[in-house]
């Protein structure tokens, strides 16, 4: 689950129409609107959906500026995918010898 909040600046005369447009944008909800400022929460299942919602908000008529204020990504599933892909048993080479490895982390000894 990804959770973000954005601050949108608009003109007061466009505030109500913009709030309606935001409510129709997937993953978005208006949490607070005051004067020329709107705070929107983006709640999505993944980063792609979050970015898509943000870009849709940017394109709405009446948006003067939009700024990400807070962003949280739950990356547990992504981490699991990476770990499974990188550490599968068939990718480990048991014939690899330590003498065949070169380490470039210590410049003093190498040069």
C-alpha cells in the first residue's frame, strides 16, 4: 500500500470545480480545502498507480502548482521479488573460487 499527500494551489474561483475533478481521479481524495489550497491524499496499491494519479492531478484544469508533501511506500512485496530473483539456488555457481575474484574496493593495494 502506498500513501501520499499533495498540496495543490489554485485560484479561489476554481476551487469547487477542482475538488470535484480530484474526487473523480482514481486513488485520490480531498482531505482539506481552504482558500486557494487543497490537500489531497493518494492511496494506491503500487508506485505506478501513485505516479499515474499524481500526473493526472498535475493535468487538471485550475491547478497552479502541485507539491508532494508526504510519501510512504510499502515495499515488502517488491523486496521479496528481488530477493527471490537474485538468490535462486540455480544461480549460485559452486565452482566459483575465491582466487578468481578481483576486489576493487581497496585502491592502495591494487595500484
